[in-house]
C-alpha cells in the first residue's frame, strides 16, 4: 500500500468542479413580496409570496431558499389564486445540502478524480471519505490514501439524487386547475433577533439628556431577505421551544449597516409593534441598525445611593443573628433617572435593551460614564440607570448597639457615616435601610428625618457638603409573638 500526502484546497469542490446536468435544482421563482416580523426572543415570522406554474392534478412544487433555521412544524401554505382548489397532500423539508462530506458519503463505490497540489491526478473507486482522508482503489487494484488537507480539488461526475444546493420545502400538491398560481408561505424561523440599543448624552449639569434609540437586528437564520417589509415586536411573547427544534447557529462575522429612518410605532395586542416604512434588505449573517426613537433635552435627575443594608427576602422567620446586618459596603452608587412621558420630551415606549450614557468633557469630547440595561418600559414610566460607583464619595455603616430584650424583642442602633471628598459640589445621598429582622418593627429614635418607602424599607436623604462628613443614627426595635 502506498500512502500519498498532498496539500488540499477544496475551493474548487464548491465552485464548479462538480459536473451537474439534469439533476441540478432549478432557480426559484422571484419573490412577489416578502414580510419579516422579528421578535426580540430570537425568532421571526416569514411571509413569502411567489408565483408557480402548477400541474393539473397531483404534482410536486419546490419552494427553495427558505431559512436554514426554519421550524418545519410552523409552515402554512396557501394558494392566493385558487385557495379552495389547491391543497397540500404532503410536505417535506429537505436540508441535505451539498458539501464535501455529503458528496464523499454519497459517492462510495463510485469513481472520482482527485488532483493534488503538484498537478498529479488520481482516478479510482472511492472506498472511504471519513477521518480527513480519501481512500481510492485504482483500476489495477492499488489502494491510495490521500489526506484531504493535502489535495487541491476533487471531481465528481454529477450531483447525486437527494442533495440540493439550498434548503427547500417540497410539497405534493393537488390542484384542480393548471397554470400559474400565486402562493403564500408563512413559517417561523430561529436565528433572527433584535435588541434596542440606546445612546444618551447627559448634560454637564446632569439636569437633562438627549436620547437616540437604535434597533440592532441580527440575522443568522441561513437566508437573506430582499426588499422585505420589516416589523419588530417588543414584548414577552410566550413561545414553546422544544429542544428538538432549537438550532444553535454561531455567527463568526457580521457586517454592520446603518440607515437612519423614521419608524412607525403602534400597539399590537399586548405588545408594541415597530414598522420600518420602507423596504429593508436583510443580508445573511448581517447585523443591521436602524434608528427608531429620538428625544432632546429630556429632563433628568442624577443622584447617589449608599445601599449597605442586607437584602430583603421576605419575613419568613425572625432573624436573631447579631451580625447578619453588617455588610461592609462602602461604595456609593451613581444613578440617573428620567421619565418616558410626552411632557418630559420623549413620549415613547422603550423596548428592552442596553443604554450607554456619555457626557462631554471641557474640550467637548463625549466620554462614556456608564451603561445599564432596561426592561420593556411603556410611555409614562420612570427609567433609572445605574452608572457605577462615585469615586469621591464614601459610606460606612456600623452596628453600634444590639440588645435582646425581655418579651421577645430586639433593639439595635446603626450609625451611618457619609463623606464627600469632592472639591466643590454638595450632594444628596439617598440611604435606603431595609428592616429585615421581622415585620413588627418601630423606629425608636433617629437623628434625621426619613421616609418609609414600603413595609420593610425606610430612606434618609442627607445633604453632604464638599470636604465634610455627615453622621446619622437610628434605633429600631423588633418584637415577635410568643411560641404556642
């Protein structure tokens, strides 16, 4: 046995080395119009209209160039020309596409031609095409082993039955009338999603902001959509996603296309629908951005939060551990908030997405000061963004007294210190305190006024001047009922 090792380039395999004659798949009819509705949960609804020539009686129709990530169980076929006289008897989704491994597996025991980098040609019966090797038996019985990464091209005599070049839906159709008919295909596909990305420019005095919202559309469905009517659905649409039909399609590279255009927004059922009022071409493996909302001089409020009390998970049992409330947090968070109502200058619903916040430096250059994500936010609601931790604000929270009292009660005192190391600005720092031990609580004394936010939270809002430290204390008493 003689083993041959040669350099391979399989480019020729896919661009013309295969000789295809009568078995070649015909070109699909041109589309009469396509509509794409994309949900922000990773799927899309495709509606495609084409005109076919139907045979009278029973015949086969191939609908090619459907998405490779199609859910075949969601397909709906309808003849617009003869809706009552044309019915589908059988449907098949064919996705055994042409590639090198498919061709090698189909041509076992057949004669093929392998050409190596130095131009040497080997002709023989294909015994195996697995494991990165081609094993041939020549006419004189000699067996050759040629590594696939050491060959230049491979020639096959024809495209075998069952292999196609594009994903295809094949129908067995019964039609009472022959001739041309316009049909409409509707199906769901994975591999398409959209998100909202927002750019916010915060005024230097933190009192207002400008907002631009962009739709970011990703298409890895395995198909392109030319001059489509594009609609986007924002909301949490309930979809059953069996693991058997989920397809993991990885996008290795994406082309970015931007096109500013007005976007029409309207309510649809319990969701928000955004429609692009012009044809949009969605390329395969493409990321496309379209501006859909703008707002200028929207009133905003920047504030700080020192949140150092423990998280609240409900009053399921009484917490008697003395040290449970000590978290050691010293960071003071930086926040900005604005309203989406029309009076605030925005007047728009904001789909879930990421918001990047910028602010201009003294030289006019805009710098990133933080980013956050939001959930679907209807018009008229408040948006609160966490931008990061303030560099020159510090907080300390200390348990200074803890007493277990008679009558099943606990009394404790916390001291909170807030320091402002800024050069010029007096700041307000919001200090939420969660009363976590039990639902029956009472503030015995406090060095500062507070507001009760809910059944388990109070909040202080001290003003802290530059270079100063503010100290606040409060004492809370918990009591709980006797055991039965």
